[in-house]
C-alpha cells in the first residue's frame, strides 16, 4: 500500500478517516464518499501510469507471430494456438504471479526487484548466507529493467504511428519524425510529476482500453469460434505442430506480458489496491477481448497479419484509432519511466548507485519522484533507437530478452520469500513456484534465440550497467572497511579533549560521518590543523535502512558524550531523501539548535589509484569516476551551501 493510502485504510482494508471524531456522525456519509472518490481517482491515475506498457502490447504481439522470417502460416490451428498461448501467459504471469502473488511481497508498500531484495534481507536472518546471490539478482534485474526502459518507448510509439500507413502511403515518410516528436514531448512533461501526468493520461488510457475491448468484442461476435482458444490444448497443439519454430513463437508471445515487471515496480506510486482493481475490472478484460478479436479477424480473413490491430476497426474509425493509440503508446512509455525512477531512487538509498538529484513531485505521496539525469538518458537512447531501427517490426528481434530475464530473477527471489517469509508449505512451493520457474526458464530460453539478431545489444547494456553497480557496491564496502580499521574510537577522542582542554569556539559544528563508532575524519583534520573545538560539536551519522520509510519516533538516536560533544544517528528509509537541517531542528537535543549558528563540516575525498590489491585496477578507475560524478553531499542532504566547510583529504584505492 502506498504511503498516501495508509491514511485512507485500516489494517483490514476498510476505508476509514482516522482524523474524524466519533461525534461528527452526520459528516460520515459525506467524508466516506469523498474517500471513495479519492480511491477512484487513484485507480484512474494508475491506469495512466502503470498499465500503458502492457496495455499497448496488442499493437504488435499477435501480429509478430505470423510476420517476419520466422512467422508461422495463418491457418485455423495456428491462429487459435497463438491466441490461446497469449491468453494463458497473461493468466499465469500477470494475473496470478504478479497481481495476486507478488503484490503480497511488498516492502511496506514498495514493489520491484530492489524492494524485494531489501525485504528478504530485512525480514529473514537466514538470507545473510544467500546475500551475494540476492544482491546479484537485484543488480542484474535492475540493469535489465533499465535496458527495457530504453526499448519500450521506441517500439510502442512506432507501432502506433505506423497505423498512418493504412490511411495513406504518403504518411510513411513521416512515421519516424512524428514518433520522435511524440517521444520527446513525453519526456519533457515528466518533471510535472507522476500524479499530474497520471491524472492527465488516466482518462485517455481508460478510453483506449474501452475502445480496444469494444473492437475486440465486435470482432468476436462475427466469428465466435475464436473463443475455443480459451482451451490451453490449442496452444500446446500449435507448439507441437511447429517444433522448429516453437521457441521463436514463445519468444514473440512474451511481448504480450511486457510491462508486468514494471507493474510490480510501480506499486509504490499508488498502492496495490488501486492497481489490482484497475487490472481486473478494466485492463485484463479489454486485453483479452482485443486479442481474441484479432484472432477472430484472422479466422475470417487470413490473408495477412500486417497492422492486425488496426484492421479489426471499421475504416471510418481508423484515423481516430491511430490518434488514440499513439497517445496510449506514449503513455505506455510512462509506465516504464516511472518504474525506473522508483528503481533508481531505491538503488541510491540502498547504496547500489551513486547519489543522484531526485526531485519530489508530490507533497503527500513519497514514492512520486522525478530523476532528471535518468529521464534525459532514456530520452536520448530511445530517439537513437527509433532512428536506427525505423520500423517497430525490427524490434521483434530485440524486445523481450530483458523482460524474460528479469521475470526469472524475480521468481527465484519470490520462491525465497514464499518459503522463508510467508512460511508456505513445501508442497505448495513445489507445485506453484516450481511451475513458475519452469515457465520463466522456458520464456527466457525462447528469447535467447534473439541474441544473434540484435538481442546482444540489450544484454550488453545490462552487463555494463550491472558491472557499474557491482563496482560501486564493492568500492563502498572497501572504503567502509578501511575507514573502520583506521577510525579513532569516539570515547578516546572525547577523553583526549578532556585532558588537553583545547580552545573552544562559539557556535555549533556538525560533522557528517558514516562510521557510527568512530570519530569523523573531518573532525580529526579540523582539530589537528586548527587546534580548536566548537562549543557544541554534533557528530552526525546517517544510516540508510532497507525499508521504505522510518517513523518519526524511530528517526533519531541521540547520545550526549558530555563536554559539548553530541552524537546523533539519523535513520532514513530507501524511499526517503534526507533533509538534515530540517530533521535536526525537529528532534530533541541537549542544546538549542539554531540553524544560523551551525557550520557543517564534510570530507572532500580525493581518490588516488594505488597498487593495493583490494580491487581490480580497472574497477578502481570506474569507481573513482562514479564517485567523482556523484551528487555532492551538500545538495543530497539538503545542507545550506553557505554554511558548509569541506576539508580535503587523499585516499588511496
């Protein structure tokens, strides 16, 4: 459940207003209706953010089964088989695995592979011995999702704009320029925030789902024989009758469930209830009707599968359908973009990526953020892909690998959650999760056939990104161990101050340090070179915990060491961006905290490559580059720049 929703529902899921006095019974109906309206608005907004990716898969998923060099013949058995395969993939992977099961594996409202990793590490002590495996799964899954974020906008928008080719051939030369304009416009409006974008896109995507569901239903009425595809026998028979192309067909059919992983990652934006409601009441029925409608059209007119999505519409409705589909595909990109924002924010707070500038776009929902650097990186990469590939069908040989691999990694981690955290009986694990493991391995194997034809680009990008993340984690651990071994215990420093009685200057000095038990290096340097100590010296330790938010009562631990030296430990969840001055002014301290009397001391480390064997030499260079380009601590922790003093020091890697 999102942070915003927690104020609306009690533990049983009942809608409540916890701020409403019991005596105001006459206002109950009015307030309850207001809360209900708010929940409806969340469902509508979630349509515009969460379901765009999976919702636009009908544009190309079934079409590609019959197109291209590996397309199978358009005959009755193959049509029913492909529709049946897509239908059961949606049932098993999206409905059961993600919407029903995995949404229970939330880390205090947050979803996605990073949140799943943090959940395992936090709740199950036995996970420590699997720490490396879980970390590798989290890093690899995040890198693969980022790769998918670059492909999704390009293939989705191109698929919709290509519908113009059916209206008039003259539009063919404008497909790529129009697609680029649509994509750039989408990335430009990201800074407005998830909630505003969702409320803008929600009604559009709702209309889109109603339209594709209606078109599919009309086509089914004309050829109801397609409903036989509900029987999974047709899918199995089709694969058996096309043994040489079976893996390729499965690799194409997975396009129908792209967006499921992002659906899980986007859970923190709106909460599980609005997403589940929107899926089962609107999205799922519309998708099924449209896929079956496309199959019905092929049964009645199997001449060609080109532009199959648009061919089930009457000719007079073609142009409006192109317009609404183009808007919907722009929204499809929104799902993956917001998912990446959530993922990156979690990665930064959990220490898997250098600090980034993170902009909060909502005053009441902490999960809604905008990351400018990621936004424009995805924008540039997406535009380049559109220029290079030119046609949506060209992406069929690339798209799906990242999705299948991430799904497999998520399933592996979910098995651990089911057994160790949910305490599911072993027979249930064997029946349910082993089924999903087998299915995900099959899907992953099927997409591996795309590596030679272009899928290597996606995997290369994911490997590079995974390497950067793993190097950052390894580098931080190495520095942490070194700082701990070289640290002067704080109690010894305090004893030294008592004995030597150095000059005390007025004011408050705050020294930031990651080492809870040691004396901050900037404090030692300041004392060594300036020979003075401030009257009030606050040693500030900031600890990032592996759950989304920290309650106010658990935020700070204050220890008064006497002689004007105070130690403060602040805890922040991985969905929170710390504002140090604001927090310090609100927590109880032994002294009055006057913001205008505070000076913040930070260490400015200069990393130097040495001959030490702690890391490979190339890793040291990569880590130094990442550290140099990380967002400075002053900005990240919300410190006033005119009250910050940086003390330089050299560190050998």
